[in-house]
């Protein structure tokens, strides 16, 4: 890769953005970042705590700032939070500063992949996880599609296979 390009992974929770992103970064010899992990590193607290203290709105401000900083780097793979695309500024930054890959995943897979994960504040409600994920999909899937350079389905594939598909699509 002569020129350092950024690859930004977007998609819903449970799509495998972090796992696939790590494989992709290793395979392409790029640095890997996860926006949620970066927020936790900068705040010294986990995402659930930030949500509890600042609410979703406060978390989104932090997320927007972290993504602004990370997208200014060169030669990275970035796994974004599922809701990061809510911000128009973030969508614009992702589109302008790298190749955006939408990791599309069916609701059933999201439910299966997130059912034991207690670190997802939006799923820690009285509402059934499937209903939450369906509502979020209705709001966010059009935004993922809007900014994606291409889409890869992650449902029945290993993270390594998805990373290979992305590399093929990129023409590397």
C-alpha cells in the first residue's frame, strides 16, 4: 500500500466491527482503533458508566470528539460505535477521510452476539433486546448505507473471511 488510507467500519452492535477491524489491520499492517475503547481510555471509565453519568447525549459528544481526532490519523482501521452515524458531522468526517465499510448483520445475529454482553447500555432496559435492535436498525441502517463505499454481510462468516472480502473489495 503505497499511500496510507483509512478504513472505517460502521454498522450495528454485534456486527463484528472490532473483531473484523483487528484482523483487517493485521492483514494490511495498519494501526487499529476502536472508538469505544478510545473513549474508555480517555475517560478512565467504561461506556456504561459514561452513559449512567452523562446520558446518551453526553456520550455522543465524547464519541464525536474521539472520531474527529482518530479520523485525522493516516493509515488506520477504525471500528466505530454503532450509533456514531447519528451525528452528521461524524458521517461527513468518515466519508471525507477514508473508505467506509458497512458491516451488515441481521437482527437475529445481533441478538445472539450481544445477549450475554452487559457492556451495551442501550440493551440494558426493560425493552426486549430484539425490539431495541429493530428500532435502532430502522433509524441507523439508512445512515450506514448513506456513507458506505461498500457493504459486506457478516452473518455466516468468520471475521478473517470478512476481512479478506473487504481487502478484495478494496483491490489490495
